[in-house]
């Protein structure tokens, strides 16, 4: 597949060069000449009738590249066998056809035609399989650096950056830029040609390394200097540098390995290449050269094990992957920038919401404080009223005791009534204690509500602290953006958890409000009970005369009525007035208690 793609690139230039009108079509007669030449250089038997049969409907009219591709694939490329032809001859044929039309160097030409041909082949090797063929600026810069590394003059890439187009660089623009750069730097034509040849042999010829080494013979066991050429599948050695007289080939396969040898036989910097049948002892000029050869041989063995025929094909794929990765990184950076902007907008909205929430909390706190003060004042007034009623009850009790001491004749009946009054008083005290406990529970609930409000304020402070931490995290460098994103995600999660806790505190506050409402209901019930017992006490505190009788046996609760005599009436008017005044005071106290209870219930 790689050979087919390389041939298609060269043939594409030859086909487009025959399109003199730039219409994308070539006449049938020119295609016949091109097809005949391709059959010749590719060592394929030529079939003139096949072309006539394939384009029989077109007569002598022009044929587009899409129409020529089926014939090219079926009758030429499908019959190509690797090793039966010389790839350089195909490149020379296609270069000869396309250079006449497109390559027109100016007077400052430094590149020879052979150098331009090799640069054209290198361009095709580095270009992607997309038509029209172009070269990205990174690959063109890489090729110029490779050529400059083998020269004393460095070709600048400024002209390349200025001449690079958005969609890539064409081979003709690239050759013009190389000519201009070499002329402006005063590069030697011979040195430039030698550097281009080395790069061509390395990248297109798949030569990993070549040079002179000393090799020990297998029969005579003498040392002979040979020119070695290392490729991914073979390690060849020749009698001279021209590479015409091949003395042997070492196959680079899974049975081959390389080892370092110690110095002996007067030779230094030795290493050994072992195969399944033979071992080749080789001596390098110095230790650096030996290490370079060992590294190159290990690279050739690795490529052979991976089934790759070219190191630079692998390097080109890696560079393409790196360019794609850089593109993805740029897209991710743009996406991160957009997300950061969105996060900043969300943070601003959250700050506004927090400010509004804080203002609402301050207003709620102020209203709660006013409500608390009002309820405390009502509680104090209610306690004073209850104390006053208790004192009045105690005074009434003392009066009742004095009256019982005076009335000896009614001792048994009065003691019974006193016991009833005492029971009633105990119940009243229990009701008062129940009311006091209800007030204490209300104070407890108020304290709980205050504590919950404090917790809510602490949670709000923690939310503000989290927001400040997010602002500090946003000021970090572009290099730590990914870590910033993770930190902000964690802070956002903590913020949501704090918001949930705030909602929990609010729910607790609502439950406390419900408990306060329940305590108020209990207080109203206690006030109702106190009112009831006051009414009972007022009814039971009416005095009973010694001579009173019952009206009827059925009405046992009604007090006996006795008509007093004139002497008794005249002798006890002050007690009656005193009793009337006592009843009036009790009525007034009952009315005051009812009023206070109603105010408390409200």
C-alpha cells in the first residue's frame, strides 16, 4: 500500500502536467504516451488495445483524472511487483514531465536539476495522501532543518513562514523558497547538493546509517575496510563508497543481534553482529561511532520486528499524531477558556444570590429580634399577673382560715370546704406550674432557634469562604488550568453540600417554629384551665350561714338558705359588707385573669 501511494503521488504530477489548460482533463493521445512510458519504467508488458477499449466511448476527447484512475489501477498499479523496477526511474520520468511546465527557477538558482528532483521526491514522501499535494509548514521546516544539519550554512525558516499558505505549501513554492534561502545565505551549491543527497538517501532510500568500517574476514581472518550501508531489512557492505561492488548482505531479522566486544588483534571499538549462521566482527573508528552504529542496528532490528520498511515513515506518523494532538490541545484550551468564562458568569450570579440571601437573612433576624422582644415583654407581664393572682389567692386563703376559726359551729362543714379549696389551690398551682413549664419550653425553643440561626450564619460564612477560594483559584497560571478545573469542581460540590446543610438548618428552624406554636397552644390550654379553676374557686368561696337549710334534696350542690333573725342581722352587718367586698374583688381578679389569658392566647 505504501508503494502504491508513493507511485500515485508521482503519477499525479505527471497527469496534471499534461493538463495544459488547467481544466482537470488530458487528451487521450497524451494518456497513451504517459501509459506507455509508465509500462516501460515499471517493467510491465504494454497492452495498447486495453487503453483503446477502456476509453472507446471518449474517442479522442479529453479524459479526467477520475476517468483515468480505473485504467491506472487495473492495468498498471495492480500489475506492479516490488523489486522488479527502480523507483528512481519512475520519479525521474514524472519529474521530467511536470518540471517543464511548473519549475522555472530565476537567475539566482542554486539548486541543480538533480537537487530539485530529490527535493521533489522528499516533498512527495512527507506530503499526506490528499490531492492536490501540499506540505504543512511544520514538515517543510523539518526537512529544511535536516538539510541544514548537514551543511555549514543554516537555511532560515523565515521565508517559509512568510510563504506558507493556509492550506499548505506546494512543491513549486517550496523549491522557490529553498532557492531564495540558499542564495540569500550564500550557500555553496556543491555542499547543498551533498546535503540534499544525504537526506534523500536517508529518508527516501531508507538508509539508517552508512560509512567506512573495518570487518574481519571469515576465511583469511584478516581485517579489511568496507563501506557499510544499513537499512531496516539489511546490513550491506561494499568494496567502495560508490556501492557498485557488493561484498555481502547481513539480513536484519529476529535471529540477528548486536553485541559489544573487547579490544583485541590491535583493533579498538569493536562490536559483533550475530546471525543464525555467522558472526561478523566489526571495528569502528572511535567509541562514539561504535555507539551510533549499535543504536542504528538496534533500530533496524526493531523496525524489522515491527514489519516496517522505513524509519521516517514511522517518524512522519508520529509527527502527524503530534500535530493532531496539538490541534486537539488548542481546541481543549479554547473549550477550557469558554468554560472558565461560563464559570465566571455563574460565580457572579452566585455572588448576587448570596448577597440577596444575606440581606434577606438580616431582615429576618431583625424581625425575629423584634418578635422575641415582644414575646419576652408579654411573658414578663403574664408572670407579674400570675404572681398578683397568686398573692390574692393566698390572701383569700388567709381570710378563709380566719373565718373558719371564728365559725366553730360550722367546723366540720367548713373543714370539708377548706379541703376542697386546698385541692382546688393545688390544682391551680399545678396549672400555674404547667404554664411556667410551657414558658420554659418556649424559652428553650427560642434558644434552639437562636442557635440554628447562628449555625445558618456560619454556613453562609463558609459559603463566602468557598467563593473566595474559587476567586483565588481563578488567578492561577494557564499552565495549571486543568488542576483549577478539578479544584473548582470540588469546591462547587462543597458549595452544594453547604447549600444542602443550609436547607437542613432552615427545615430545623421551621420545626422549631412549629414547636413554639405547639407551646403556645399548651399555654392557651393552661390559661383556660386557670380560668376554669378561678371560676370554681369563686363559686366555692361564698359564705355559708350556720342556720341555712337545703332547698331540696335533689340539689345537693346548692348552699342551704336560712332566714336570719333580726338580732343576727343587726349584729353582723360588717361581715356581710366584708363578704360582698371580697366577692367583688374576686370578680375583678377573675375578669383581669380572663383578660390576660385572652391577650396571651392572641
